[in-house]
């Protein structure tokens, strides 16, 4: 089995794995690197071009996992693209939004590479998308591409608990198998329940390591952290302050909205408008639509009817007066340029009665990461659009990540019992901690950390 890491950087970037079995080739994910721009954000598809591909399988609809899909299809024309059923309802909206964002960045920032693909191209590949149920294995290798004899192959999605439609992917051909964890959350979140990876077994495990360097404080629990967040929200309301919670439109937004719904229902905060962006509202509607088919808490909760959601357009946001006692749940979670959270925080930063609550992962080299680590009252370089910003507002972080803790990842290695573990989707210190712990706990397991573009054999 030959596995090539197509991620263009050594860390969390554009997830994409090309796997060549003895009979059959598959691409797992086709993302873009959120820390890079233009073509430098793309996977290294040139390393595997002009090769036939039997299937593309997608783990979930975050940009770092699907943002380059139309370009992948260019390289592998007429290849079916498999995903979970919830992801099937999300993917076109995510890709069309990407085209819009790239168009704005070309216009506002002069990035001539953008857009990397068009609305028409997204529409033209949509017929290749195949939505599949969780835990419903099917064959993915075609005999016509791999000789005349039928191929014993299996492709199966397992609920990863990370966001709506997220999945770990089991791919096998003949006697070889790979399990790709992608982004996984084993604990119940505020809305979604934890991963259901069951008794997965595989020869090779491709394992995310996002939180590998993060020590969990003694006595920490997600339940206590939720209580701490609720208390902080109440305190902002008591002083009639303005609150911004920067969130990914898909996943974090709906988790935060569920929390606010719980608090209003319990009388902890008053019923009030909650301001969100258009894409966040679109995804929230899909969360509501997919509620009966989703493994989640509050199965009957319909967020769009339980909350007074006010959708802000870009012009409306820039022109509106920022008033006290408002709650904004705005994309993006990393405050990248030309997003709602970026533009709003530029206006809120010097307001001492404003608060910014981070509730998920924020890469250090993004505007959100720089804002999170900034010092009160001191100027810092926030973004290219805003190179000189002074922060006087309050900033607080809450550990409600949708990624597994490092000890949970190690336990999962023990469950899968692979011959080889490939460590991915984590910075070097995160991967190294997982690497050393696997050596101690599972000394017979081979550990690989392929560099960008590197091919390894298992």
C-alpha cells in the first residue's frame, strides 16, 4: 500500500491523502490551507496527476478538508465523490460560498489567483456527489479499472462527532485496509454527541493530532467549562456589554446557538435577538432539517424557531450602529480577512465594554490567533487589512474544542491496533507528543510522519 501526503505544509493545512492499494486508488479529502493564499493553499495534486482514481471520499465539509475539491476533480475527471448524507446537503453551499469569498479577496486584496474555481464548475461536478448513510459499507473499486476480476473492496463512514456529517473513513481493497480518523470528537458536545467509531480495525490508521500538545488541567471537564462560559455570558449581559463569539459557520455556530437557547429557556439570559451571518443561518437550517437523522442531544430542538435569529448582510454589518447588549455569533472562527468576525472586531476592539469569547481552535498565525494572544492596551498587527490595532475589549477563551483530547487519541490507537500509524493534522509538538506516547504504549506499532508530498509504503 502506497500513501502520499498531499498537504502543502507540515502541520494543519490542506488535508488530502492519495492512497494506492494493490488494486484501487482513492483520494481522502481535498482541502485548502486556511493560513495560505491562492495556489499556495492547495494540495500537491501535481504529484499524482495523470493517474486513474477509483473514488474520492470526503470526511466533512470544513474548508481544510473540501476547499479544493473542484480542482481535485479536474485532475481525476468522472470520479465519484463519496460523503455522508448530511455532507451531501452541505457541500454545494460550502463550495459556492468559497467562490464568493475568493471573488471578494481578489477584488479587495488583489490576489489574482482567485477564484480558484467558479460557480459553474461547482454546478458541473455536483452530479458526481454521492451521499451515503453511516455504517453502510459498499464497494468502491471498479473491476474495469483494475482488471477483469472483481475487486473485494469496502468504503464505510463512521460518525466522527466533530460537526454535522463528519466521518472517519474506512477504506479497504482485497486484504489491505486504512482508517482515516479525520477530525474526531469522542465526547458529547453541547448539541452533537460524540464519535461512534465502534470496533474499527485497520492495518493503517491515519490519525489527527490537533490537541496532541495540549495538557488537560486536573479536574477539567467539558461540563464545567460550559458552566464557566454560561457565567461569563451572564456577566456580559449584566453590564449591558456587547459580545462577539467568532465561530465556524458549520459546527461551532450551531453549538453556540444551542447553548444560548438553553440559557434563554432556563431564564439565565433574557430572550433577545442573536445576530449571525447568512451562511451561519443556512447551515443552521440544515442542522434543523437533519435533526431526525443526526446523533445528537436535543433531538427535537429547532434552532431557527427557538431563537430570534437576525441575519446580517455584509453591507448591513458595516453600516449598522454597534449598540450595547447585543450578542453576535459570527464567522469565521479564525477571523480571517473579509469575514464577519474580522470586520466586526475591528469596530469593537477599542470598546472596553465589549467582550470576545473564543470557543474553538484558533491557529496562532491567523488574525484570530493574533487577537487571542494580544495584550490589552497595546498595538499589534491584526491582519493585512488592519496592520495596527489596539485592543481594549475583554478576551476570554473556553476549551470547547470539537477535537479529541490526546489521551483519547491514544486509547483509539489501542482500539484499532494498526500495524502502522500515520500522524497528521497537528503541529510538530502535537505530533511528537503522540509519537512518543505510542512508542511507550504500543512499541510494536510503526509510526510515520510523512512530510508534504512524501510517499510512504505500508
